[in-house]
C-alpha cells in the first residue's frame, strides 16, 4: 500500500488535497454541543448501559456513557454555569453542616 504522500502527489488525486469536502473535521467541531437541560445524561443511571459484546459479537467491557462523552459536549457557557452551580452547591452543603453542628452543640 502506498503512503499518503505518494497518493496526494499523484496527478489523479491532486484535487483531493485541495477540496474541502475531503478535509478532516476539526476536533472542536466533531462533538455536538448540548445545553444544561441535557447535562443529566452524563451521570444519570437511566442512560448508563453496560455492554459485554460489540456489534460484531466480540467481547468488550465498556458502557454507553463513554459513547456519550465521545459524541456530545456541554456548550462552553453551560459548562461554566455548571461549574459555578457546583461551587454554590458545595457552599450550601458546608453551611448546612455548620448549622447542624451548631444545633447539636446548642442542645
């Protein structure tokens, strides 16, 4: 089999290198951007399936969440929001723990 450079240098296939239809898709455009409404599908148990065989019957050991992360990405604005939401949730939990600790010491 010829190398890629030899194929592209061949006159018959020279238009392939210049034609944008045959370019590889950029990494940042490969994944579909989803918003925060569908964020739960990455960690919800309803979306997680364990596969034991692939489509050809060969044994494998992976889950559907790996495929979800492969094809979908949270949009940047939503991922920033989710990080800030996580931070506020952690602060709320700390406040609740402090409140419980004070209530126990008072009683």
